[in-house]
């Protein structure tokens, strides 16, 4: 049965050993992903309180589903979906609980937990819709982190490679799904094509649950990455920094440094790293900090606005900064290619 992650630290269910483990791992994303009732951000479990800091609190179920099934086989998907439909239960799907829009949980709901469907198979030759074989393909199970079959592919799937290789969903060759009536289907451009295009259009979880997905993969390219920290000492300099950054965005989108412009650093450190994974281990922490309250809102700003109305965009950013409450961050990311 799913329980909120801080249950063992509350007055009515206190357990010293379990509470110590909870307290030690509270902000560890791996630990949280392995608790069926835990979400990466705690306000999606208990919207009103953060009970780990108040041992006198009582624990209630909050937004955590009341029952869950650890689905490791497609047959579990089918049985659960039919059961939920028969008894008119609200069904939610969770892999790791990292959905910042809280779609991995809901009050008084029935949880399909896909966390342990982590099978991954490399396929050297794959035949798709009768065409020539596609080389270098991977089949990913629904539980492969982080939510590749669900949140990423069915939620936009843009990345820093989008302008080069297209969206992540453009690489999909086939889905294996269970539809809302409990039927298992293979979905591709030539088989159940209506579902294939629906899944490619951002309707994750509406028509079916994805069991696995077959994707094209590519050799890892050579990537240049730069970490640059700039601090503005006053509002005027901050405004100038934001304005220059916005005006520079189109150059980044067009290919970065193709005009051979050089950047000179006062203190330059350069490292040549053999793979993206090695760079990841070198530059980033092993686990993202989680276990706190998170409410994320985002807007996709078009290339036309960035190019034609940069000053208006800068004024919007500055106004948002002035209106921001304490502990609120404004992130401007070049994420859509």
C-alpha cells in the first residue's frame, strides 16, 4: 500500500529506525523513486504540510494513491486497466514520481507503478513497415529512467539535439501499448497508425499506456560544453546581461560558433572527456536534490518573438523577476532547438 514518504516520522506512526532512514535520504532522488508512495517533490504528496520537520504532525494519505500494483508484465497493465474501468477508479501512472505537474499521483486513486520495467535491448537490424532495415535501434521498457516512454516522448521530447536530429518522438519506430479497453496493440506508422500519430502529438496517458518503445539511436557526437557564471552587481547591469543574452539566442540556435568568434576567459579550464556519460559524472552531482516543494510553470517562447521583439521579451523577464517571491527562480533555457 502506498504511503507518504514521511509516514514513519509522524506522531501516530512513528518508528525511530525507519524515520532515521527517511531523514537521511529525504533529498535523495534514487531513494524517493524506490518508494511507491513517494514523489520527487513533497508537495505532490501532502500539499498542505511538510511533516518531516514537525514530529507532532499526524499523517494522512493526502494526494498519494490508496493502492498500487507493481506492474512488471504487460498482463498486469491489462488487468489493472480493466479493473479500473469496471469499478470506475481513477488510474494514475508512475515511473519515478518526478513529474513536476503531479500527473504521477492523485487523491483516492489507483496507481500503476512501472518503475521496475527497466528492460533495455539493443537491436542491430530492425525492419519497420516493410522498408529497408534500420540499423542501431533500442527497445526501452516503460520503467527505464527518466520516464522516456511517457513524460519525454509524449510530452514534447525536445532537447539540445532537436535542431540536428529532430524531436525525440521523431525517432520512434514502434510502440507496444495497452489501450484504455485493456487491449494490447503494436503501434507504428503502418499498424494502428491513428494511435501512432496520437502518441506523437502530446496526449500521453489519454488513449493507452506504453509498455515499451522502439527508437532509432545515433553515435554520440562530439559536444562542446561551457559552464559560465556571471554576476551582475546592480539592476542596470542585470538588465543589460539579460538583454544581451536574449539577443544572442538566435546565434546559438543557428549553430553556435560557426562564425569563428572566440571567447576569452580570465581563468580558463579545459578538459577533453571521452563520452557524455563521463562528462555527466564529472560535472553533475550523482543525485538531483529532491524532497522539497516544487511548483514549475513554463512557457515556450518562439523564435519569431526572440528575433523580432527582444526588448519586449527582456522587459517581461525583468518584470517577472520583480514579481517573484522569495525562493523563486527564473530560468531562461535554450531547450527547444
